[in-house]
């Protein structure tokens, strides 16, 4: 299955913003997006951080039902690849935002294997997103 660029970006946004999506359920995140504290949502109350405009923009356009579905897609994908090394790849790439070099070194794989694994992860996530009517592939 080939995922087009637009759908791939949607899926990767869900992985990169997983913690924010989980937080949308409380509607508190939507309020904090407007005051610029979204990058410190796990440290609230605290000093406001005004440097994360992309996260704030993403949150403003995601409604609760869509957020719940994207969280389910990410959760199912992580559970599918538990204890295969690919779960570590998901955490390192999307949650910790580690570099390719660091990921390859930690997992003892080369760049080709890294991209093969990422493709496996994104294809599985795409199938889950299709089931949730989040993306449509023709």
C-alpha cells in the first residue's frame, strides 16, 4: 500500500502530537493553546512558553471526536508493534524526536532498515486511520 504525502503528514502529525491529542479530551488544552502554554502543558501551572506556534495551531483545528480517533490509531499502532523494536522506534522518533543516527545506534539497524520499519508503522497506522474514517485512500 502506498500512502500519499498528504495522508502521511496527517498520520505523522498524530504521532508527533500524541500527548497533545490525549489532552484535548479535557478542553483545557484548547484554552491553553490561545494563551501559548501548550508546550508546558505537562508542567502547568508555570511560566507560559510562547514558542510553540505549530502545536497551538494544530490543536485549534482538531475537535474532540477526531482527537479521540487519532489517539486510538496511535495506541493501536504502538500495541501492534510492542516488543519488536518498532515500538522503541515510535517513541524515539515521534515522542523524543531523536535523530536518525541516535535511533539507528540504539536499535542496531542501518538507515534502510529504519525507513523500512517506519513504512511498516505508517502503513499499519494508515489502515487504522481508514477504519476510523480519518483518511481515505482511492
